[in-house]
């Protein structure tokens, strides 16, 4: 083989090797869940656990398929997704507004931060009875709870990210005759973006946790309603289906946000280095 052909083959082999390594790394993440499922099924097959209280993975899969075919799963799933989307949209929007107001001005911090810190310490799920009195038993209290729970992670992380921007960098950029709006847009907001994305990931996780509780209070649709209805009829396998769906939805949304994070922070050398080392 000529030296030119060898030189062309080396990059190709290295790319194939890196692709194989990436696939192996991703497969490793599924080893522990698959092992848990295998042990779970083995215990049920050996009748070491009560199938009434702890249905086997096969029973859960059969219930999932039944709910999917009958349309119950997709209909209730769509309702849950709409509730989370509406609550997140409101909570994230408010968190951004308050975070920018408090982070970019001393007046905003003095007028907003103390109130936000006091309200943040209140367990928002404990406000369910009050929200029912205020908003009734419809969709409004559920969406309001999700919005309240997702507001504070966004606010806190955005506020911290803005205040963590290197002031020397801001002073250096100010010599370029940029306006304050230009400095905020080109320096401060990009510098605070990593913290904001972390807060967004926390907000999405809290939104799903809040939904689990909110949908079990006077709901007539949604995955939580499906679970509560199954509880009344002692259908443990359906309860497990609902819990697994909640877990998968949380994982899927977190992976989506991580993909957005990789694209949004590709300009940061430290982030790129951390991503390569994680692989």
C-alpha cells in the first residue's frame, strides 16, 4: 500500500474507531436498567415477589400495549404534555423576566430578589389547597403549580449567571464604544447562558415532579388520572406503566435540553473540552 493510500486510510479508521467508542459508551448507559429489569423478571418467575403488588415487566409491557391500542395512553399523554408545556412556558418566561430585572440592575435586585427568596422557600406543592380555593378544580391550578415550581430554578440560575460574568471583561468591552444594550446582548447574556440552561434543566425536572402530584388532585384526564384510576381498581401494572412513562418523559426532555446545550455552547472552549473528556 502506498503512503498516500495509507494516509487516507488512517483518518477513516480513526473516525470508525471513535464512532464505535461512542456507540459503546451509549450502550453502557443501558446496562444497569436492563439488569434491573432482568432481575425483576427473574424474581417474579421464581415467585419470590407478589405479582399482585409487584407485577412483572412482562405484565407491565402487556398493560402498556393494551393502553396504547385502546387509545387511553396517547389521549392522557397528550393532556399531560399540554399541561407541562403551558406551565413551563409561563414559569420560564417569568423566571427570565425577573432574573434579567434583578441581575442587570441594583434596583431590580432590591425590589425583586428578597420577595423571590421568601416565596422560594415555600413548598409549592403545599399550596394545592389554596390554589383550588383560588382557581377551582380545573386546569388552572395544575398549570399554576407547574409554573410556580419551574420559575425559581430559572430565576436563581439566570441571576447567578449574570452576576458571575467577569467584570473585567465587561470593562474591556466597554472601551469599544458599545452601548449598554450591546454589552448586555454580546457579553453578559452569552456569559450567563450556561447557568440559564442548567436552571432550565432543573425547571423541567421540577415541572414533571409537580405534574405527578397535580394530576392526582381532581383530575379527569392525564397520566396521573390514569394512575389514580388504576389505584381504585387495584391495577398495579397500570400504575407501573404510568410511573415508567413519567420517568421516560423526564429522561427524554432532559436529553433534548442537553442536545440544545451542546449546540448553544459550542463556542465555549471549556465546554467543548468537557464534552470530549466525558466521551
